[in-house]
């Protein structure tokens, strides 16, 4: 049976009651109050083995109280609750020494598990002194959805570590913004942040770009050049699109991670490296490993802390906050301030956002620059999101745009039903729409040869025959 005395501070009596009951049933001794003054008096008297406190209380903000608590009783674990649910709330809680941050509403089972862990773990050392206050408008990560709350909590735990982080997510989800936040609010914030996009560097120059080269190392190397590792010394090296790194460079990167040193191209003297690595990818590296395109041992070295960024369609409730953030941003750049009406926001929530947050930001900038109205309505959003020219441009990009085209098609399809939903059986209807032209194209490319078409599609010949029959596809066999 767990034991320990817990002090709760929250000005909401209903929340105090729920917490009292849940923690008492779990076997803890519980006392609760509705203000910071009472909580401070109890702590000053040496009461309590753990504190659970809301951030905003009627007489004092918990973030102002936490440093005093940590100074008086540095080993007392503190769990911070908040309904503000922003990135800076999680960071401030971590900087001021909170054991854990919980956005409201939270799961009581999770809280009880955290309480048990906090009371049983060895006590932590004091956290570093917090740096200057930041305004919410200056923070790059915006959103209060459950998906983003989990991201904030993980980031807050990582801020005072040097652990290697692997950020995965679709293009436009903000992978570099997260990497910058890890650097700017972490222990290496005084050092440089050096981003490198693997996909933007010619493959034969990647090793020189990362590790530098000596004079005469190759044709055109007329002087010694420092690499990104040297430039990032004491700071953070962000390796974006890591899946595009060639195998030779992967081997050298693995050696740096294993041994903490590297040599320049054409050099012989090992150079010690003091760099935190953050990698990012929009590809599934496990598939690349199976294809022999990515080293499995390097993957495990980089994937110490995996962090998946959700696509915008999985956090559509964040769209109003993001729109306000981007409109405020463009206003500071000199464009007129705009806002969207409720119908326009609803259009944005229903859209599938194949380009994610980057696409939304571009849309907001376009709205601010091109339209004179102070309040943007739904017709303008329709005109911007569903332009035939934009559709044609996407199709011209080839196979990479197939998913984006499908998402746009589905967004229009769902939108045509207003507040309702399409008839049941959507999955099979959509598959049939895709399968028919796909099988027809394969048969046409192989001139009706079903054996070759099955091989091209990667399906069993009998499976192909069944699909031809079920989809009622006419097969015309022509000779070579």
C-alpha cells in the first residue's frame, strides 16, 4: 500500500474534491487548500511529502512560488497543473523545478502513477536557474490539443539533457521548430544551433559539409574548410532529412556517435566533438533499413528519444490558435491585421492539410496580403483551398502528389455533405475507385499480359484475375 502526505492547492473546489477522493482511495494522506499562502505555510512547517498545485491561484502564481519552495525544500517533488496548456507553461514548470507538468483535464490514473513514481524515485538535484521570461507570441510552437500537450511534456523533460532525439513527421509539421525549441530552451542555448538539410546537399559533398576538409583533400579544395560539426561545437547539430544521407556518410556519423570524435576529409588527426545531435525525417527509416538504404545500428544510435509530430489533420482543434498566431506575425511584418469568421474557420477545420502547418501559414500570409476585407469569410477560403489550377499543379508534380491529391479529393467529398457524413461503405468505394485505374494502367502497360501485370503490381496472378472480374475490367491482349 502506498504511503505519503500530499498537499494540494487549487482554487477550484470541485477539482480539489476529485483529487482528494482519488488520492485518498489510493492510500495517501491528503490535505488541500485554495490559495498559495496556505500552501506556503504548510510547506514552511515541513508538512507534506509531495505537492500538487495549479499554476493560477487567487493570491499568487505558482511559478513565482516554486523557486521559494525549491530553495527551502529542494527535495520536495512538485506536480504542476494548468489549464493554460501552452508550450511555455510546460517549459516554465520544468525550469522552476517541477517534477511533472499536467495539462487540465488529465487522467486520474496517470496522476496517481506519477505521484507513486515521484515518491519512490531518488530525489533530484536542483534545476538550473530559469532564464528571462518569454512572451507567448515569441514561442514557435502553438496549439493546445492533446497531441501537442504530449509533445510539450516530452520537450520539457528533455530540456536539461543532452539525449539524442529523432523527430519524425510529415513535411510541414514543424520538425525544425521543435529542434530549435530543444536548443533555445535547453542547456546548450548559449551555443550555436546549426541546421543541415541532407536532401539539399550533393551526395558527394555531404562528408565534407559535415566534417570539413583539409587543403588539397580533393580537386577544388584550395583551403581548409570547417564542417558543420566544428561549427556546432558546444551547441546543437540538427540533421534534417536524415533518411537522405548516403551510406558512406552514415558510417562516419555512426563513428562520431560511438567515439565522440571525427576526422576531416583528408585529415588524420581525430577531433573531439561536443555536439548534441537532433535528427529529423519524413520517411519511415525502418523501411529504408529493410531496403538496405539506412544503417540499423545508426538508427538505434539516433532514435534514443523518438518524437513524432502529428500532422495538422490530427490536431484540427489547434487551427484557430495557429491562424491567430500567423495573423499576428504578419501584422508585425507590416501587413494589415485580419481575422476569419466562424464559417471560414470551420472550412479550415474540415480541410485535410496535405502541406500541414506550413501550408496553413502560407494561406494566412496570402489572405493578409491579397484581400482587403478585415474579416475573411468562407467563400474566400473555398476559392483559395480548392483552386483547379492548384490541383493541376499538384498533379504535374507526379507520384509524390498522389496522396495530396487524394486528400484534397476527400476533403471536397466530405465537405459536400455539410455537417453530415457520407453513406456507409466509404472504404470499399474509395478502394474501388483507385483500384480500377491502377489495374487498367498495369494491363495497358503490359499489353494485356496478366502474368506481367501481376508481377508489376506485386500481386498473385489469381488475385489479379479476381480483381479483373470483380472490377469488370475489359482486358485487351495485344502482341509485342
